[in-house]
């Protein structure tokens, strides 16, 4: 595969991942945006780690862990696609993206705006950026990029197949 095609695939995967993150953060993977927009819920938490969710009387840190995990690929894909841009601008982009998503949630009353989400999202992106840098010490950069892009495309196809199968399954149940 030529460099041009590899660049198109990696940029396309980055754009697709950003769209999926927007869909996740703003619309919680809902297929009907009207459902999300009809649930007017506006809250603002500016105290870090002050309001973890409570499930069955126990503190649930799962959302914080998921926020972190979901942003790791963003850091990886930024490194694959923008090698000439330094670490701090990439990290600033990740933080800015998270702040923008949280602000949009607040403005449109479509979720809880929480500084903890900004912190955990940024931490995930930071881990993705660092994971790439550490991996580059052991794996050739070009090979590492191929692994990341191939894995990303495979995961997207699996995600799409699972989502499509749920859609078909629910349609047949109606």
C-alpha cells in the first residue's frame, strides 16, 4: 500500500473516530438525536472528582475509566497523522475538544457538564500520545502506524457489525 493511500486511511480513521467520539459524548450512541434533545438535563460540576456516580450504594468509577479509555485512540491517531506537530499542541487539542463537547452539552441541556470528564478525557488522550511515543522506541514508526490504523479499521468494522446487528434485531422484534 502506498504512502498516499495509507495517509488517506489514517486521516479518514481519525475523522471517523472524532465523529464517533462526538456521537458518544453528546448523544450517548443514540440513533435518534430527538431522544437526546428531548431530555433536557443541565447540570454543571466544576469540582474535580466530586460527583462520581453511585450504583447500588457504591461509588462507581466506571464512567471515569471509560472516559479515559475512549480518548486513548484519539491520542494514538493524532500521533499517526500529525508527526510534525509537538506533544503539547496535540494534548491542547484533546483538552479543547473535551471542553468544547462538555460546553455543548451544557448549552443545549443534553447532559451533565463535568470537569472530571474533561480531566479523564484529557488523561486518556495523554496516555494515547505517550503510548505511541513509548511504542515507537520498540517498533518502527511506519510499522506502528500500520498496526494502529489496521486495528482501528478492524475495531470500527466490528463496532459497525455489532451496531447493525442490534438495529436489525430490534427491527425484527417490533
